[in-house]
């Protein structure tokens, strides 16, 4: 079976809604300032190397993101910002 082809511009509203949903989940866990854009930046950092993933992987990456992984991403981003 061929990998599912999708266009970001066609699904941008749905992807944004998934990221917002995940950000709301993190807010319930006490991470008050997380936005959907933050979630997308965290998830999409790997796609620059790998290229566009299949849609099912993208959805899985968003919904399976753990708060610890997100905090690691923020820590690394902060260190890189200092250089």
C-alpha cells in the first residue's frame, strides 16, 4: 500500500485543531502557556530532516506527545537561543 499523500494547506485547519487540543490537554496538566503553535513547532522539528510524514504518523505524533518530551524540546530550544 502506498503512503497516504496529503497537502498541508488542505488539512491545515484540522492539524491546527489537533495541536490546540493537545495544548489544552497540557494546560489541564498545569502547563498554562502552551499554545497550538508551540505544539506544532515541537512536533514539526523532526520533519525538516525526514520530510513530510504520512498523515497517520503526523496525527500520532501530535496526540502521543508527552509533556516530558515537550519540556525537553523547550529546554533544548532555550539553550540554542543562548548561542
